[in-house]
C-alpha cells in the first residue's frame, strides 16, 4: 500500500532522514520505534506532505504522492500528529467534523461519526464539551477520532501514548487494534517500544535518521540489542 524508497530529508544543514526505505502492506500495523530526535515525526510529516523530501520516492497504492497535504488526505492518508493539536476552543463534535472537511458525502460522514462514537463512547458523552477542557487521554482519543473522520485507508499515528498513564496507554493500544479491525492500515511511531512492537505486524528501528533494523514485531521483541536499547532489559 505504501512504499518509501531512499528518502532523504534535510532541515537546513541537518540531515534528518538518511536514505529511509519502508514498506507497509494493506491491513498491517507497522511500527517505527526510535529515540528522541531519530526522525520518526519527520518520516510521518514527509508522508503527509508537511515536509518536503530532498530525494526519494513515496508511493501510495502504486502512485507517487502529490506535494499537497490536502490532496494526500483525499487520496486516503490521515495523520494524527504528536501533541494531539486539537482545536481547544471548539467542541468535541466540531473537532471531529474538522476531520471531514474535505468530504461532501453527508451520509458517509454521519456513518463515520457513529463509528467514532462506537470506538470512543466517552466522546459521545462529551459531544458539546470544549475540547480544551478534556483530559489528556480524552484529547488523544479525540485526535484519533478526528483522524478517522476523513475515512482514511492509511492512518499515521505519531506517539499516541505520549504522556498518558499506564492504564490509558493500554486503552489507546487496544483502540489501535480495533482500528485495524475496521480494515484500516496503520503506521505507528512510538517511543513506547514494547507496546508498539507487541501489536506490530512489522516494525522498523530508526536511529539518527537511518533504518537500522526491521522484522516482525515478535522478532524484534526477542532481539537482544533491541531489548537492551529500547526495552530496558540487560
Ligand atoms: P521525538 O520522539 O523527540 O519527537 P523524532 O524521532 O520524532 O523525535 P524528529 O522530530 O523527526 O524526531 O526530528 C529529527 C531531527 O530533525 C532532530 O534532530 C530535530 O531536531 C530535527 N528537526 C525536526 N524538525 C525540525 C525543523 N522544523 N527544523 C530544524 N530541525 C528539525
């Protein structure tokens, strides 16, 4: 579904992605793990068109992506950015509807809204609440819900568990698996390596802008060097 080849991204003199190649098959959860500053957000931003690569190819369903973020959304890719970036002064409902702003199919939008409420009953209860007054975990749910409202085939999740208490982290990862069951494909970027590998069909390790390892989630969890560097085991 998504094929990235030899991607190079620079911020001025900083070479943030150095020849990154990854593949995401339809229906998979693919996780990218890596330390702070490894280039994880840059990779997602390059896919969603927010950052312009200097070299490399990004193919989605066999075709090169256009350089315009809204066109990329229309093609079926939705990004849930790090730090959630919800609209604090809008209600839950209005935030969700912002995710559907490029759509004209009213019936489809209503159906997807119901799906989001089924996934996050808490959002339905708080439909008229200002988003800025939601708790951190609720804001994360809202951001994921908004990402689903464009009815994407591929959803890019940037650190969805960041800053959440352990119980909520579990909830968020359970939800990611539910989204996969909704026949969506997921590219997940995470510092919570154990959780990200546990649910991944396939995973990549990004270090200083380079992919240094890839394999199934199960293989990488058993890998000694990954256990030491990312899973806190000796
Ligand atoms: P984190 O987990 O801390 O969010 P990350 O793996 O997502 O890290 P990126 O945010 O992609 O890493 O950053 C990769 C590198 O590029 C870092 O060295 C960062 O400082 C740099 N960088 C990111 N965005 C910019 C920018 N807009 N301008 C200049 N440098 C940037």
